[in-house]
C-alpha cells in the first residue's frame, strides 16, 4: 500500500505544509482534508493581503525567526509562479510623544530581527510618500508588501494535485485513531491510513486537539471579528501604500490602519470585536456553543478584566461609525464618513491562556503521530512556507 501523510485544514498554512511535505517526501501520497467546499474560506482568505517582514515580533521568538524566512520564500514563490505581489513598503506612524517612544522601540526590535532599510522619515520625506498622513514621527519599513493570498493558495493546491496529491473538499475529519506505526483518520464514512497527520485547523485548532488526542486543551481559541471599511474610488488618492499606527503595548491588537490591496482598492480597519461565533463574519451570527466556550473560560474573563476599556472601545467602534472614523482620522485627518463604504470582515483565531494572556507566538505540539498547529496568528500567511519547513524539520520523522 502507498505510504501517505495527511493534513487537516485547507488554509494557507495547511496547503503550505502539504506542498513542503511533497518536496520532502516525494514517494509519499499527501492528502489535504478540508471541511468546507473551497480552500481558504476563513482567516487565510479574509485578511488584507499584507506581506509582513518581522517588525513587531519579540527578537528570538519563533515568529521573528520565521517571518524573515517566510517573506523571502513567499516573494520568491510569487515571482516563480507569476502571482501578483509588490514590495511597496509600510509607514508606521506615531501621533504624539508617547507613541514616538514606542516607535523607537519598534525600530530597535526590527533591527534586532534583521530588517533592512528601516528609516525615520523627515516631514518632507513623509509628505512625498504619503502626503495626507499626519505624524509626530514616522518609520519607513521598506521590506513590507502586498500579495494576493487567494492566488497563492490556488497555486499551492494546483502544485499539490500535479504531484499526485489529493485535496479533499467537504471532508470533515471527526475521528483519529493511533495504530501500530500508523494513524487512521475518518470522516464517518471513509477511513485513511497515514504515517502521520498534521492539523492546521485555525479557528478550531484547540477543539481538534482535544477531540483527537483526548488531552486537555493547553490554550483556548477566542474569536475576535475584525471589520473593515473600504475607500470609495474618489478617495483612494488619500493612501498610497501601507499606513499603520504604532501599536500600544498595553493592548493586544495593531489598531485601525490603511492598506492598498493588490487589486488597487484601499481598505481601512480592522477593529477587534469579540465574535459570538468562531466563523461569525457579521454581528448577527451567533453560536451558543462557541459563546459559552469563550465566556466560561477563566482566561477570557481575566482578559476582559484587564482590557475592559479597550474591549468596550472596540465594540463601540463596531456599532458607531463615527468612533471608527475617529480612529482612522488619527492617521489621515482628511478622511470623512462619505469616503467609506462597508467592507469585508474576518475572524481572528486568538489563542489565550488561563491567565488571560494572549499567546502571540506560533505554537505547535506533537502527540504520537499527530502534529497540531495550535496557534498561527499574523504573520501566519506571510510565514506559511517557513512554518511548513519548521514543522517538517522539528515534528515529522
């Protein structure tokens, strides 16, 4: 019988793992199991399409190491396969003295992570690059860019199929049994015998881990919906490239920013609102199971206690367009309500520990012949090919 390896999850990390497994083990059959009808239906297909180069991440962390390799691999992959991308650079903006101090810390962190060409912009240089941006200080990150991640995933799928792999859509694996030198996975109607299985389940990674290993979850996924606005065509001139605020280290998310997407559209956002459903992309979607799972978790209650004002502010910006606008005007004062149209939304799979601390680094666990990617937050898409290399070298043998 042909030897096989399996990957659960057809997002960008799962597809990257399958692609790299084929390169590493050309004699094995590689099978991707995806519960939805299409690949990349969730985080992978609902992000802004930014190529992150490693500015924010703690030096020495797995994120920092894999982001640098990841963006280089991703841009090389796009060049090889003629996928739309552009290294256009990003400007990070400090609006006051306090944020200017944070920006200097970011510069030091980016330098420690090996970023090239970081540069504080003079007023004239900023005005030439982003004439409508208001800043006390501005840092240029020239290695950042934009890409069409949906096209990346389609190409990965094509390559997997071309090498005799399988991408099985509408296949929800609900049972895993460890055997002698094999692991058997099943969707309830069919079984597959594998040498090993890698779970890249994103929003459901913690539940899949508990279900398949019968072990207690070491973390909990709490869903946060990020809502975006788009700029109307007549307002697109207000943003040339990527414009981000300095992230406040007291709070967990990057804040409302401006993105020129690979299509040429301009996206503004996101906020970060607790979602009542793990795949809840509008605020009317509700899952009792998902909501109870989050609100009964002591870690989530601890997070709310520590970040109550932040959480309420994000919620308010979701229901009040003027509050969202105010955040955008901090970066570009000329933005007006009439410049916006409603955009898309995504749900971030935010891993959290029992103390309410957000787990920001990548997290991978092996249990027998199962490998579980429990946490792959941003820059998970950018770093997906490097994450795949790491998983194969450290956890597959």
